[in-house]
């Protein structure tokens, strides 16, 4: 019998900046601790992402016991407190959501503006701010930080292997920015999963992940290519969108560790139905 395991964990402290891989990480009410806790906004208080500024891919993030550290080519590292207490509330926009966020510091704003060559600000989501998940796919109690819409994105290793085979390339999983990477299942098996457990935490998979241009950006160079969107348009297109990976919601808090066993609790029709 095939054993499904959690083979990768990734956290993205600042929305659309480079992520961090981990061997073990706490799960909070809003998802992985510190995942998309921070976000960059423009002068109109709209979130910024690699879709508009591919250069954001070049900003690396690191976490210590006390600091979030930003680093980028030709810039001095910028340490920022994990729990800022100053700053004022800024009503910010993520897609169709209005969400209160707190400013971090003038120093952070200047550092990011200098590197990205655009006026911008760094904000974070205080713990007491509640941003609900789309009620069409979630329970009223489900919460999320500054992710596009869901606390987790899950992809199986063999789905990427199959996509790379179609492309005749070897793109890394980092292109697709999952939080949870699964091994031991066939390609796209996750399309039919509805409820699973990873270690001691139960997950619901209500919706496949439609993909934008970000996976076409090389995270090492910020250069934009044609793949994987060209191949996804041929192989994973449904209702004029392309899909790769599954959004996920968690039922409990706790800790996830690479190597945790995965159990499939319920399945359904493939989503997307390809």
C-alpha cells in the first residue's frame, strides 16, 4: 500500500516575496504561523504582488526568534520585529476584501520603495483582525491572513513531475508557492480529495487553485517566461482558467512536521473535472 506523507512545508511571511522552507511549523487559527502576516501595499492601499512587480520575487525572507529579516540584491538586510506595537491602522484591499492592517515603519517603507522603484508600504495583520474566508467555500469560523483566499495551498510532488514531463522542463516546486507538498500519490490525485488528515490536523479541500502569471516568474532572476502557463492552458484549463494545486482549510491548530502521515478521509468528483 502506498504511504502518503507530508514531504514539504513552506511559509511566505510577506505576501508575494520569497518563502521559507521548514521541517516543522506551528499551525494557528489563520494557517501557518507568520504565513502572509505581512503585505506590501501601494499609495492606493491596494496589495502589490509579483503579478505587477516581478522583482518582488528577489526579496528573500527569514525568521528568527525576534525578527522578520528582508534581504535583496545590493541592499542591506532589514530586520523587523515579529510583533510590532507602533504603527497606525490602514484599511487595505486584497482582491475584493477590505482588511485592516497596521503600518510597520518608515524604514521598511523606504527600503522596499528603493528596491522596487515604486512608492509602497509594508503592513502587517494584527492578531485581533479577523479576515473571513469566502463563505461559499468555508465555515463562518474559518480565518485567513493576507493569502489570496485560503490558509493553505497543497500540491503533490507527482503532479509537478507530470507537468514537467509535459513541458520537457524541470521547474521547481517553489514556482507554485504551495504551503504543503505531498508525496506518495499519483499525479493530480489531490483533485479528488475532499477531506484529509495530516498528522493530527484535519483539512478540507473545497476548491482547486486557479493560477495567475506568478508561476511564470523565475524566482531566482524575476524573468518572465511562457511556461508553465502555456502547458497548463493545454492540459489543465477549465472555464477559461487554469488550475494546479488545491486550496485547503484546517479544522484544528497544532504542529505539522515533514514526514507526517496523510490519510484520505473522503473523496469526490475531480476538481477541476479534467
